[in-house]
């Protein structure tokens, strides 16, 4: 990657910084759509699978175990390997696990579904630290507050 102090390139009529901010906005929006969408879809799945309230609560909270655990490691990995790589890894893991997850509730057992939710939480837990590492590298100091706010407004 180019150093941020060098002259800014123009991509599709936008400065490269604006393209990065737009892409992070889209990624943030996708993460939060997944969180909201799963809650809606799982409510119906739980009804059809006759899951009790305790199982539903456990599955719904499983995401946050992985998410919370990966915050610090995600920041460390981003600092060590670069925000763009960890952001890509985050989305590759999240997407792969999301493809496996449908149909994981069999005979009322939620073990595989909970494992998938923990893994998705862990993969999304790397997203925010990776995004901020990337934004800190690429956005000039005098534009940071405005552009980071725009990038994270997908939440």
C-alpha cells in the first residue's frame, strides 16, 4: 500500500481516502444488517424447531462471546499485519461461516448453531479494530473526525 503522505490518487472521481471510507461504511452496514437479520430469521427458526426460551437466549448471546473475545486480538493483529488484511480475513471468515449456518438446527440441538454464532462474533470482532487501523493510516489528521464518523455511520 501507498504511504498516506504521498499525493492522493483519484478513483472513480473520488480521492482514494473517500473510496476507503465508503467501503468501510458499506462493510459496517453489512455487519449490522447481518446482526439484525439473524435476530429476525432466528425468531422464526426457533418457533419451527420448537426451541425453548433458554436455548433461544443462549444462541442469541453466543455472538457476543466471540465478539468480545476478539476485540483486543483483532487490534493486535491489525497493527501487526495491517488493517486491510485483517478486514479481508474478517469478512472471509464471516461469509464462510454464514454459508454453513443455515440448517444447523437438527432435532432441537443448537450446539452447531451456537458454535457458528460464536465464530461469526469472533470474525466480526476483528472488524472494528481493523477498520480503525486502516482509517488511522490513510486519513489525514485534519479530516479524521469527519471521515471516521462517516465510515462508522453504517452502524
